[in-house]
C-alpha cells in the first residue's frame, strides 16, 4: 500500500465526481415534464425511458459499487465459491422475462408506482400491501449503506481521510461531502439524475474491466500464473484448491437460486423497470441485460489477480481498490476509483427514491393522509429519500463494515418473502390475501430467527445467510428455505380459507391489463389513482 495521499488518482477521481455532480443537477432539465410535481415524474422519470436509457439505468441499479468490490473480494477470500453471483445473474434473466413485462403492463394501466400498489390493487388488501412495503424499505436500507461502504473503500485506498490519527469528523468528511452531493441532486432531479449518470458509470466500468483483464495478466505473467497462485493459496488454507468443497455445493446452489429469485423483488429494480416507456422496452432489456453477466464474470477474476499480485489487506473489501492502485498507473487508478465511486452514487440514488416511493404511496397515502394530492406525495417522497440516505449514512459511520454486509444479506432473505405476493399475483388470483400475509409472516420469522443464530468470527448473531436446511441436513441459503415455508403456508392457508369461504379482497385488475402496451386503447387515457383523485 502506498503511503500518504495518491494525489494523481485523487485528482482524476474528483474530476469525474464533479462531472457527474453537474450532470445530476442538469438532469432536472432533461425531458422536463409540464407538471414535475408527481411521483410519475420525480420517481419514475415520467415513465418515458427508451431501451438504452432503461438498460443503463437497470445496469447501474443492479451492478453497484458493492458488486464491483464484493464479488471479486469473495473470490479473493473464498475461491470459486465467490463466483455464485455469475450463475445467479444468468438464472435471473429468463425468470424476469416471464413476469416483468406483465408487471409493467398492469402498472402502466393503473398508474402503479410501487410493487405494493400492485399488491393492494390485485388482492384488495392494504395489510398485505403494507407488509410488502415495509419489507422493501427494510431490505433496501442496508443496501444503500453498502454503496457508501464502497465509496469509503476507495477513499481509504487513496489515503483520503483514513489516517488513524485523524479525528472522526476529518476522517469521514469526504464521505459526508459525497453523501451531501448525492442527496442534493436526487432531491432536485429524481430518477432522471441516476438515469443520466448511469451512462458515465457503466462506460467507465466497462473500460476499467476491459483494461484490467488484459493489462494486469500481462504484468503478472499470464493467467496460468494467476490461477497457480490462487490455487496454491486455497490449497494451503485447506479450501481444496479452486473448486469448492463438496460440503459447500448446496450452499452455492441455493444461494445462487435464492438470489436470482430475490433480485427483482427489490424496490429499486422495479422502479427502474417501471420507468420504461413501453412493454417492448422491458422485453428487449431482459434479452440484452445478460451482457452485464459477461462483465461480472470478468470482474470476479480480479479476485484471483489480487492473490497473484500479492495484495495484503485486513479488510477484504479493500482488495480490489488496492489491486488497482498497485497495478495501474496513478492516473488510470483514478479512473478505476471513479468507476467504483460513481457505481455507488447511481444505485444509492435509485434505492433511496424507491424506498421513499414505498413509504409515500403505501404508508403515508394509505394510512396517514388518504387525500394527499400528487404534489404532496412528491414532497413527502423527496423528504423521505433524504431521511433514508441519512439513515444509511449513520449506519455506515457507527457500525462495523462487516455488520453492514451481513445486514444486506439479511435484507435479501427478507425481500425474497415478497415473491409469492408479487410474482404469484401477476399470474393468478388463486391465493387468498390472508394466506399470502400468513406465508409472508412465517417466512420473515423463520428467516430472521435462523439468521440470528448464525455466528461469524466477527459477529455473534447475523453472521451469515447459510444454515442447515431442516429435513435435508445440508447447509443451504436461509432465504430459500424461508421462501419454501412461505409458499407452503400460503398454499395450505388458501385451501383452508376458501373452504371456510373467508371474504376475499376486490381485484381491480383485469386479464387484459397484464398484456397491455403503451399504445393500446385505454392505457394512456386512464389517469393514475392519485392524479384521478386530484382531478375530481
């Protein structure tokens, strides 16, 4: 590790940071609508983005600074087991091809802004909608915190404010500045800001990965030497070389499958999806998004390169930033650090907007102020987006980074429990609303208790997301086990409730809503619920 501040890298980093800051504020003028004071405009970009804007937005949303830092860090620490992110992103795209276009269509037809809007409309249940909304907010908070952890890792490697002798305020000042800028342009420009910045973020990431995958192996003597060094490290550590031990294969497979099921349950994934201007835009994106999986596979190889380069760090999250500083010229290290830093700003902005929309539409409007106007909704959502980011910042500054990562894993367990209500509801009305709520409660309770009982070298509780699967005896992903229990309870309770003729909620959707496109008759003429109420 180089001593002191890397001035050249820091200068390049600041240049790109200032550039995207300007873009973030200018985004408010991009495709400006006649009425900006609606959640459709502030929170969904006017539902006007085409194929490429949506592709960059989804990519910027899903492939974050945490991905950039944590995936190769997992490979650096655990070997091939860290590659689980690659198969799970391969699994997810055929899955979302089946349901995302349906979600876009019904949301466009009825003016839904969040998944909870759809759940309430489909099952006629504010209680179930509230459960989905609260789960989404809880799962998103630690995810936002991890984006700030990514920025902090880059700043530490560049030597900015990370000295042990620095007082707390000086040490955290760069992160506070980055947070302030992020909060300001998100408040001003809404979803348009991360949509515009995503072009810069993804372009930088592709450039950095392309250079790294060619330049670093040349300096290290080729991939043969890289894999030999990695294999030697894992063998010496008793990990059995590059291939995961047989005991870990259930964990690997269930984690990949569970993560694939959970990814598009996150509110920020849905927010980016609903910003598309047509059903066909969403269909096209599910076919071209796998290009990011190729990038992710190459990104994971950086973990092996860090081993071969002799990178030694006490915090695995610093391995890849340190690799870049050690191997690249200072100016290009600055480009790489900027890619990671901007890779944190884009998803953090989308996540805070998505969480704010959930609170506004499904807590504030449903339970606090049912007569809220579109302008009031937008104002509340802007304020809540700030509060969400403040919460994430406090989380990062007051807790150990490992805790942030493990709480994000817990968030993945939680968000997966919304799958039966959302995806199940997109294809069938058979499930009873109370049965889905009961299944959700069981899944959340089991997942939380099981995760609480997992210890790690640094934590007594919530130390991981894998535990023995009841009845099978293998170690597997807690989220998937909880999901199976959730679905089983929902099915059994549905049979019971229908047998007792329990009252069902009113379904405000119709079969044609799930295949409608923007140009179809009746789609664009119908006002979103909030707008319709305000017009009477």
